[in-house]
């Protein structure tokens, strides 16, 4: 029996055509072109966008937005670490309290929490320590304080779950090894567990921080002078609504882009240990 040899040298390989992808790409390009055309021919005075992009009121609102996002995130991270540790505690009172905190503040919408804090004087006319001091709640619960508590405490509930997941991602043997050399629980968390958990914690916390920048826009409802509130005050006066909204959108894009780049660098830094371990294997 002889082998049969087929001559295929004259054939040309033709790549498979993905017509579905081509159609989808064409539709996306058409949609983007339609959006650009709508903004180009729409009733938008782009000169006003450039004029109000850096006015003092907008720049002050931008600073207030960044300050509120940073402070609320710091408060959220501190609360998140505390309640994550409480959640993992063997003490049933601490673990149940932490579970209740996470359940309650994750369930209530952020806008509703801001309104409750801002109107806290209706429930507690005064706050303080009996016999020592007391102040009128309406004087303490300013828009800044109400926004900080509402956003920070809610963020703490989400961060607590992120931190708990990071702590649980560390191998149990690390805990046991730290205990065998006589480390206290605080030393173990600070020197052994948290550094390893950071590679799991950093990405979602970074995303939450970027989300917090945008979430501060809710504080405009309680008259906190962040960038959206500043833009609203201006367009109430000159009726240039869409132009001022575009100004606010541009600054949000700038801030989020910068934070995304920073987040990428931080994630790369904390992933070095994981990459080194993988190469060693």
C-alpha cells in the first residue's frame, strides 16, 4: 500500500472573517459619531465651558470634593479595619456588633444616610456628655460634618468586608507561625498579616476611593459646596445648565483619571511579592 501525497503548496490560507465583530464595531463607531455630532450641533455654548472651567467657585468646589473624598475614605478605612477585626473576633458580642454595623450601613442608601445625619437635630436636639457639656446638634451638624459622617461611616461598612476578605486570604499557617514566636495579636496583624493581605485589599479599596470622589456629589443635596453644588449655583444664576454640567464632568474625569493612574502604580507595588513568589516556584 503506497502513501498518497497531496500537493497543497498552491493553496492560500485565508483568515476567517468575523462578520459579527465587524458589524458590532461598525455600530459602536456609528453610535460614537452620532453622540459627537449631537454635542457638536447641540445648543451648547462651548465658550462658556472654557470660561467657567477655572473660575474660583468651581475650583473651590473641586478642592472641597477632593478633601471630602480623602477624609471620608480615611474614616471609612479606619472603621473598616476596626470592624473587620471585630468580625473575626472569637468574642460573640464583638463579632455580632460588627456584623450588625456592616448589615445596617450597607443596606441604607448613601443619600438617605446624608439626609438623616443632616437632620439629626430632629431626633437629638443636643449632644454631649451629661453633666459635663452639651451643644445644640444643629450647630454641630453642618453640611461638612453630615457629609463626612454619612459617607465615611457607610464606606466603613464596605471596607470592613474588603479587609475581612484580605485577612482571610492569608494562609492560616502565617497566623500560627506568628503565635509560635510569641507575637501579640496586634503585632501579628501589623507585621505579618496586613502586609500580605494588602495585595487583596488595595485594588477594591482603590476602586472605592475613586467611587467616593463621585459619591461626594450627593452632598450637594445637603448644601455642601462640592463641585456639583458650585456648578448648580452658577447655572441657577446664568441659566447655562448644560455648560456648567460639562464643566463639572470634565473635572470629575480629570480627577478620576489621575487617581486611576496612581491606583495602578500602587497595585503594581503590592503585587511585587506575589510575582516574586510565582517566579521562585
